[in-house]
């Protein structure tokens, strides 16, 4: 029998004087579960996709029921403002599915917990009440599970996606699980960002929210934002956060963390205005510079290749999803995980203190033009491989070799052999043949030997 199969042996609840507690007991019994009971409170473990949640069900006066579920990862106090944006976004979505549920940050002795509390008052008890309780319990758990578990974990730990967050490192401060200390991305930022005031970063966050609302918002969103700004700073940011994508939300959370990081009590209005003013300019180019740009005249006059080198020199680009590899002669390659594979993204010239984008995040070569390819050598190759060359696609495994006398050979794979498509059990192999182009680049990534089919 499944955990929550249809209940059997229905009784006449009114005639027998059955209570709400009896309904809870019957629900667990029908599921083959034995909850821990303390008076009118019942606790049980419900398995989710990512975690085994402890659920507490309490009976209250007037046939009222309270279901309590806690998210397993605690929220540090100085991260609470940032994480709360994601909590409120999920709460808005959950309201349309389970109106009785409230998801919120609840303060504890140190930091906060994310909790779901579902309150339901039953006007009368019936044969269907145990099943109603079962649905309320499972729906309460689902609010914190699945994709919401992933986004909440990412928000708490300072990552864009759960794929990054689940690979984070932990430190053990004692001999039990309660002593685990998570190494989040937020606090790593403090070593990499310029020494600006909280108010300056808050101004930049406001500018980014304005930018998102302007680009993505419709008339209704703009009206909501206008009302929200009268309520509070965070209410306005929340409007932008709710319509942002994952990468934009990640940046907004990091800016909100920095707007609180120094525990400055007073808002410096001049710094806030300065942050907002410079932020409106910065986010039209590369929004991530809202974190790293210090706003000085020196930075504004700095060439783009030097700015990129400075950015890549931070610790953010030395740990997953990035990894650096020495190419010799003072050159470094910055790889990034894309689609579960390490891909070459940037070249760093450590002597000139300059950096160059080798491949975009969408796996398109940035250093190649049509003039850099020997098209005559490609005659006769399959059309799909030729199309990848025309698109400058670097999707399949490629390689940048060591620099020798200022030049590095590049292997550009247009088509993998059939083994590429095999699963871990060896199934799925095709009759594809490997097709590679070979060329060479200088220290700036400029092609100095055309890409050709023959090495």
C-alpha cells in the first residue's frame, strides 16, 4: 500500500463524536506511519525530492489545524535581507496554490529559519477530513521542495543556481550536524569588491532595479513599483526581483548583502545618490560591474582588456564554476563549467595585465572571424559540421595548447566521434567521425594562423 492510498473503513464522524486529533491519527495510520506524538502535536518525516522534512501538525481550539515545516538550511543574520527576496517570491507563487500557507523568515536565537505554516479551520469533520489533512501536509512540504528547494538553497548560499550551490564546501566546527558552517559566496565577495559604503551599494541596487523594471516591466508593473517605493526600499526591489531571471536575482541578492555588510546604522544620502547615479550607467554595460567597479576616474579611463584582467584576478574566478590553467609564458586560461563540461572562456596575459574573451557564455568563439578560417580545406565535410564553423560554435571539446614564443595552437572540434554520444553503459554510440580544425593565436587571442582541417 502506498503512503497515502485512499482511506478505507470510513465512519460516521458526527455520530461517533470523532475529533480532529482522531482524523490526524487515522491519516497517519492509513499511510502506515507512526508519528511522534506529544499531546495534541504530531511529528513525522516526509520524504521530498532533496530532503527528508520534519512536519509538525498541531490541533488547536475550534477544529483549527496548524502544519509547520522548516527549511533545513539556516539563514545567517547578515544574509537575511538578501534571502528574503526569494522567500517572498516563492510566497507569492504559493499563494495561488495553497492560500492557507504562509512562508516566511522566522527569527531564532542566532539568525533565521525559513518556515511554512499552514492554518486550516474545519467547519465540520467528515469522511474526507483525513485526506484533506494529507493534502495540506504534502502541499506544505512541496512549497519548500523541488525547484523551490533549489532556489532557496542558492539564495542562502549566494549562488546563481543549485548546480553551483550543491557543490559548495562546508567546514565542521564540531562533532555534529548542527556545527556545520557553510562557505557561502556572499562573504567571499568582501575580499573582492571595492571598499564602498553600504549606502553606495544600496544606490547601485536601486539603479539595477530601475533598469530591470524599465526593460521588462509593463504598465501594471510600473504602477506596482510606483506604489512600492512609497512603502519601502525593499518593496520596490522586490517588484524588480519578481520579474528578473536567475542571474539577475543572484546579482540583486549580492548587492543587497553588500548594502548591509558593514552594519552601518545610518543611510548616507549622498553615497546612495552617487551609487544610484553611477549604477544607472554601469548596468547598461556589464551589470556585474555594479559589484566590482569602484567608480573612480582611473577605472573609467581604464581600457576594457585591463578591466577584464582586474575582474578575472578576483577569487570568484578561481573556484567553481571557474578554474584557471597555466598556459606557459605568463599566460593563463580561465575555464568555466558550461553544460557539465569545462570550456575555455578567457585568456589572461599576466605580463601585460590584460585579459581577452576567448569564447562567450553561449559557446561562440570571440576571437574568430570568417577571414580566420581556410574554407577551401573544409570542402567535403558534413553540412552540420560546416554550419558549426560558420556559426563559430565551440560547443564540442576543444583545446588551447601551451604558448611557445608568444603563440598557442588551438584545436577546434566541429564534430565529435560516435563515442561522444555514448551513455555511461556504452549505449548510444553513432557512426560520427571526429572533425577538428587547427589554428594558432597570439597573446591577445588574435588568430595568427588560419584554422584549417589539416594540422
